[in-house]
C-alpha cells in the first residue's frame, strides 16, 4: 500500500475502533480485541470510501472541537427528548409539524452528512434530504418557515463545531 492509502486505512481503523468502544461501552480485553479485529477487517474494505484525505485532515484544533461537539450534541439530544416527551404527555402543547429548509455553509460531504445525522438524532427533527447546501428537515413544531431563522434554530448549534472539525 502507498503511504496515502495506509494513512486512510489507519484513519478508518481508528474511527471504527472508537465507534466499537463507544457502542459496546466496555473495556474488557475480549471486547477490545474483537472490536479491533473487526475494525481492521472492515477498514480493509471500506477505507477507500471513508476518507480521501487520510491523516492530513486531522488537526489538534479539529480534535479539540470534536471533543467539544460530543457534549453539545448530547445536551441538544437530551433537551429535544424532554421536549418531545412533554408534547406527548401534555395534550395542550403545540404540535405544528412541517417541512423546512435550512442552508449550510459546510463544504465537505461528510460534514453535511454528520450535520444531517445530528439533526435527525435529536428528537423532533428528521433530515429528509441533503441537496448541495440545503437540507430539508421535518420539524415537529415549526417555529419559522424562514430559511435563515430555521437555520439558526436547527443547524447553527452543530454547524459551528463541524465547520472547524471538517475544515
């Protein structure tokens, strides 16, 4: 393998292994060994699709912002869970579903994908489509149909971190 392919393989392997550890939530050596083996095998077949930049795209600032992004994402997810749960049990809470469009300034496809998934994983919103710089979002309680207002409410909370991570 050329050095570019090796670095892309390593990035994919590390990402998959970290994902394995987060999903299994255990540090038992058997789980870690199994996770590493499966991550290595999957990375062999998937590194070409995962990233084209290899290790050159990883910066200390990007790692720092990723570490900041995780608690922000979980906090937004918790708030959204309580909001949706309250709307379910309280019949007088407004539910005004609709589809809104938001605009992103993110350039890379992976950054847009993660933005769309982050929006979808917060209850009450669902990313329907990503087309160029626009995302169509189904929103349980539409507060504004204005593209800039909806972008500020739905997307900006994630986008400011993703912009630095995927520079």
